[in-house]
């Protein structure tokens, strides 16, 4: 597994290989950034609307009933060979569990945070000669996120979260914590 933080490359055997790898990495970064923006704009706009309209309970309804479907809808709009999803080591919805290689990247990001090192804005991972993954770390930066992902004080909300997600692990975050990542897989 090769990780390219902030798209810093490790030297390869020849200049032509390096140029080809650079072009591929730039394409992966472009697809990853574009896909991430589309997904986050789609989910964020809907989340804000539901939070504003009905507060955390309506936002929970949206998340549990529509977030996955909207993510799948975004996937239909992406170029051939590109797919996107959200992942976390502390899942609320089990469909957001990372694969083994994704878990290693998330764990690496957590270690950086524990060492008070800055998180990269993006990470590119080369899986094989034809497959790359672009990771956009998701960090808790807005207090509103803590209504459902922090130390949930509203007993009715907490009960409803646990009712819908009996194995929920996505609470007790603090501002600045790594929540997970958006991962875009690009197959050439």
C-alpha cells in the first residue's frame, strides 16, 4: 500500500514512470475532489434543511432514511470507474464500515491526530496498478454535528438513535475529532 499525503510522491525508477504516475495521481485527485464536493454538498444541503426545519430528530430521520440513497444517487452521476462512500471506524450505520485497507488509512489519520500533527487535506492510496483511493478526512468542525455525534443530552434523541442503530459507536466526539472520511475509489 502506497499512501500519498497531500500528493507528495515517492521517487520511481524513471522519469517517464514518474510523469505517468503524476498524471494518474492528478486525475485521481480531481475525481476525488469533484466527487467529494458533490456528495458533501448534496448531503449537507439536505442535512441543513432538515436540521433547520425539525431539529436533530428530523435530521436523524433524514440520515437514517435518505443519506444512503442520496449517496447512491451521487454515484450514478460519477464517471465510469469512480465511486464514493463515507467511512468511519466508529460507525453509526454499519454500511459505512471501512474495508481493511480503508481502516488502516483511518487509523493512520487518528495516530497523526493523537500526535498533534496536522491532518492532510487529502490522501491518495494506490491499491494496485489500476485502482486508487482518494480520502477526504471528515473532522468535526461545527457544533451542530455534536447534537447527534457528541455527548447527546436529549434523552429522546439518544433513545431514538440507539433504537435505529443498536450498535451505534458514533457518539462522544468533540470539536476537532476525526469523524471518518469520504473515500472515492477510482478504477482506471
